[in-house]
């Protein structure tokens, strides 16, 4: 952890953002000189090889979920990816003062601007054509189910097939469906976009008003913000990268260290909000000075 959270309760949001921006400047300087930077861990899923068993797992678009232990960036493409993450984080910080006055349409516009900054290589479409994917199966069986058991989540024994968000109609919820040992994941239809965005924006505004006297409660707000957006899965590409960039930014302005992406999204697609908040909190705390 970057400093005692007790000392942060007296800081204004502007001061917290200023401190986080100063740390980002260090990452920018390192990236400009193509030196290693700890910010890299906030750009990728895996810096240690922990998830090396899943390097062959690919998304519906054929893109690998994991590339093994990406301890640092090496190729020109990875360097562009790092710079795109820094540019996106800087734009995120700069726009935080505007969030209290945002409406749902403004929030969506902001997400689209941030997505465009982060998209270091062009995707076929800016919006996600809602579909079904069977590409998660191995990770669910190996990793998500044991986590569901650990946190006492009903996904483990089939009592639920995905997170149930209050205020979102049943037809607008994501869900898993098992057929012949293959698990198919159904994303919400885009018709429910505004409901998800409205809830995520409300959580974000609440998080920015937090005085950080209860860090666990704050981290749980960040978890809820991420879980809503990743389940909406609005864009064709860079959903995890974008929403983790924003979540890590919220951690950084609270004096915490941002974390690598890991399997956070795979868990967020399945566990109930309360269970996911516990998992996310444990993941964040394990990632401090890791």
C-alpha cells in the first residue's frame, strides 16, 4: 500500500487525484525511455505466470485471454499498449471532476472516448454484437467454481447461473448455460445498456464522495462499479482493459496500488455482487506491494 489510509481522509478528491497523477508521470517517463515500470502490472492479466495454464484459451474473437507471465513489455505492440493505458488513465483522472454532473448519456460518451484512447489496435466494431461464448469453460471449472465454493456463492451448486443485480430485469441479466460439459456465457442485450450505465454511474459518484474512513467499503464500491460494467460488456474489444484501467485508477486515488487483471472478469460474470465484492477486496489486498 502506498501510504497509510488514515492519512488520506483529510485529503480532497483533487489532492488524491494529483498524487495519483504524479505517480502516473513516473510511469510515463519510464515508458518514454522504454524502461520497466510497475504500472505495467495494471495493463495485463498476468505478470508472474500464475495463469500460464490458460495461454491457449481464446476469446470469441480469437484473441488469447492470457499470454503467460508478461513481467514487462518487450515488443513494439506491447509498448503501444502500455502508452495507450497511460493515456487512458490520464484522461480518466482529468475527467473525474466532471463526473458529479454527468448523466447516463454523458457517461456513455465518456466511456466511448476512453475506449478509443485505449484501443491501440483497431477492432472490427466499437460496439459488442451480443453473442454467446463457450470460451470460458476451462477457467470456470478450474478456477471460478472453487472460488464460488470458497465464498459460499450459489453459483457453485447451480442455485444461480450468474449475478443478479437489483433493479435489472431478469431478461437483462447475464447468465451461464451448461450443455454437455460446455459452459456457454450469455451477455446482456444492448437494450439494457442504459440501466447498467445508470447504476454504474451512481456507484462511481458515490465512490468519489467517499472520505475513505472505511477502505473495505470503498473497495467494495470499486468492485460493484467494475462488475456492472464488465457484465454489460458494451464494446467489441478492450472491455476488461478499459474497466480495469478505471477500477485501478479508483484504487490509486485512494492510495492503494492498482492490480493486474487476473481472472477478475471471469469471476465477475458469475458470482453474486456481495460475493464478488469479497473476492475483489481480497484480490486487491493481496496485490498491495506484491
